[in-house]
């Protein structure tokens, strides 16, 4: 029992209720459930991701960053479907001994996330656990009827694009664990921030509806997630490793010692959008990138699956098959 | 690492994908999110509840029962809002060492629940934890626009009703822990089943729309949950303890030694519906009970809050104020 945390009802009243941001159907998180209105001409989009301390974030990450990440990874899934965020729920299992100061910082992280990326917290449950902190978020968004972007609609000959820069999240995890040697302080801070506080590409995601053929957010790593698109769409992909967008600090590491591009495209936690589009859309996508101020790089092309090629193959510009051992992170 | 659990993708494919029950927008749980269509004239209703092993169920409960309970407590919240169930998501944190046999039983529990109470699993996340099993379910339902039942619309003079029988869940927890002495085997099994496999009153809940003024499901205990309605509706309640519906095995315990009615109305885990309705609705509610084959008992009346009475007071037929120490279960 942590004497310094108030009871469940006071926690709701003081901490969680304000996160409903005045949405009337949330009833201040004090009723049995929330009521959300349907929007004419739009479908609902729903996703759930669960983060466990020590697995998906480090136990000593700042509470506000943990909160940010729990919401961001779910917002990122909405973005990958071309959806706009509408509401979130949070099921939070707190270790005994959690302090009020910790909770206040965590709540501020949620609040800042919601203010920046839109939508409100409309439901939640806070329980105690003997185990590590576990945060399960469900994100609910909306998309035009029948317009959701999936992993399965890429066609041979589509161009492959990725937003932002790749590999910073994986480098951030190494940096947060004290790795990467004598990295300059600004680079370390940059990588760690990218790992702890990924930016869900919600603005880009819903703008891709009508342009993109298939989309996914990069959580398992560019290579693994591109394989998901290839497998679901029954195509293979050819990417140009020289076109993989890297941040300046990542470029410095790749041109120096110790980090190679294969590692960056295999690392997870980028939360950039990876998508395909018919080649005639290249101009529109370039305009869109400029309009929303987010770099979008064309990194390759999808093609008919080769005779005898296994499902989901990705090759580089020299025809070398790219592999990464396990597909994504193996938890069990 | 439990060598006997397959990897995350195989778990989804073999175990979770069939739980989407053919709902096309769930994409077999293999895309970034699910797409749900809006129903004309209806709102969405959303709730999240999180169950932790050792807190909300016993670690040695059968896996199928744990699954049932995780879904049932969320379905019960939908019922309390007058909603019909449409979809569920599940975030499951599994302890290292979880076996495939355990998971198969758990999945069967979900499948049986969905078949019996309707709706499909449309999203999920399965992760490993060093801590106790944690299951966070989000339930999504629908209700006519503006027709959701809340805790806050009871009026003085409304009749107070409760479905089913009260106290079996709390007795079931005691029985499952080996308490209640030399209980007959059939009674022990009855109580334990009521604790482990509560029945969400979904059929009743959505039929109460248009009849009930306020509603809540009984998770914290009849008394605590009636206090929630009283507080939110700014009324007080007078209940007749002789009218609290008890199962035959519970009656036998109350007339024997060791259990009194105060304990039963303070115990949680009933997952019956507690609701208020204008007195002129009594006939309709009686007809409804008969039609759906579920006993509904009239247990009291709401009244104007007395001068100097604190918010949420519940008194018995003799004017005795009923108290239960902590409001509900205190986790922290």
C-alpha cells in the first residue's frame, strides 16, 4: 500500500477527470462508460497497444515520457489507417509504492499529448499491481467510410515512401541504456527523445487517404514492417538503402564507426509512416510533404513477387535479400 | 522465456484471429487497427476495465473463467449504459512461463463468451510481463442517440430495482478461498461460479432504455453503487433489506450462522444491474422481467436529500443509515 496515493475515486476526480477535456459524453470519467457520437459519412477505427515497464520503455524513463509513448504508439496506429484521433481510454496498472509526484508527472504527459495531437481521454481504469507498470491504451479514431488505409492494397509498381527519419528510435534505446560510447550530448538527447517521445504522424496519416495504396506505422522496424505490407499485399519490395532518410546525428554515426544501415532499418520504435502509392501520385505526395512540413522520402518500389521468392521478400538496390532474423521483437 | 508459447505473430494467427468471428473490418487482427461501421441513429459507448491476477481474480482460477470475467465486467458496463455490445479489444500481459495449454483454455473462454453474449474481438495486443497476468479489455457498444443510461438522472420518488440476486459474488470469493466452512458442495460450486463467471446483463440493459431513469452495474457492492447513483443524482435512497433478492444458497447462509445481509450488500462482484425508474414504470418493468426470464426486484425508493444529510446517504426501512467503511474496494 502506498500511503501517498489517494484512493481510486479521488484519483479519478483529481487526476483523470480533467483529461476528458470537457467532452460531455465522457461524464468526467465517472460513469460506467463514455458515449461518443458517430460522425456522418465516417467509420470508427479502433486499436489497442499495451506497454510494460522494462519491455517497451525503461523503468526510469520520466513518467511524462512513458505516458506520451503509451498514447503515441496508439495514435500512430490510427495514423497508419488514415484516421483522425477522436478519443482514448487508458487501463493503468500501477506498482505498489507509486507516488503522487510520479502520477502527477504521468498525467501531465497525457494532457500535453492530448493538447498537441487532439482528442480526449474518455475512459479508464486504475488498479494496483505487484508487477511492473503496465499501460494499455485504446485509441479510437474516424476515417471516411471505406477509406481506411490497410497493409494489403499495395500493387506491383507502387512507389514506397517513408516519413521523417529512420533508426533514431533504436539508437535512442541504445543511448538511453548508456550505449553508443562518447556520443555528443546533443545527439544523445536527440536520440533518447526520439525513443521516449515518438511523434505519431496523425497529420500525415489522414492526409494520405486517396493518395496511398497501403500503409503501416514502423514499430517493429522498417524492414519488418515493409515485409508486413509485402506479405499482406502479395508483392515484393526493392529498396534503395542510399535513400533511407537518416537524421544528421544518425548520419554521423553511420559514416563513423559502429553503426550500419542494416541495423537502423531493423531497429524498431520509429513510429514513422511507411506507405505505398501509385507512381503517378509522387508529385502530390511531394506537395503534401511540403504543405505539412514533414519530409517524405521515396525509398523504393514494389514489384511482382519473383518466381520462387518467399512471401514478403525485401531486396536492396543490388538485389541482395535483406533479412533481420526474428520478425520484429520477440516477447515470448 | 516460455519455450512452449509460439511467437507473437503465430499467437495472433492461431489463437486471436478466429475471435474476430468473421468481422471484415477486424482484418483478422492483423492490421494496425480495426474499422467499425457507425449505425444510423446510434451513438458509440466505450468502457475499459483492467483485471490483475491476485487482485480481481485468483491466480489459480481456470483460464477460461479469467477470460470470461475480463470480458463480462466490461460487457456489464455496457449493459449499465443501456448499450448493445458491438466489439471488444484485449491487451493481455502474460507472465513468463505461460503455457500453450493455458492460452488455449483462455481463448476458449473468450470464444464462448463472444458466442453467448454477441460481438467480436476486433483488436488486441499480447505482451510478456515479469509481473502477474493483466488483462485490459475495452468494450464498445451502441445505444440510441441521447438514450444512454447514466448514474445521474434518478429523481426523488423513483423506485429502485435490482436484477438477479445479490451477494453471491462476494460469497463466491470467500468460497474460492476455502472459506464458508462446511458448505454443501453444490452451494460452493454455485457461489464460486457466480464469482468467476458473472453474467453481464446485456439483454436487460438495452431493454431498460426508455424505462429506467438511472442505472449502474454492481461491481463495488450494492450499497456502494447505490451511493454512486445517489451522489450523481443528488438524491438519497431508502431500501428495504427484506426485499434484497438472495439466491437460495445465500438465504440458507443468512438464516444459518456467519453471514448477515449487511455483508452481502457491501460485497462486490455481483455484476447485476441496479437502476431507478419512475413509479409508473413498475408494471412495464415487471413485464420485462418476465419476458426476458430474469428476476427484477423492487428494493426501495429514492427521496429528496434530507436536511443535513450527506451526499449519497442510503438508509434502511427503519431509517438506519447504512455504511460500509471504504467506498468499494481500495486498491492503493
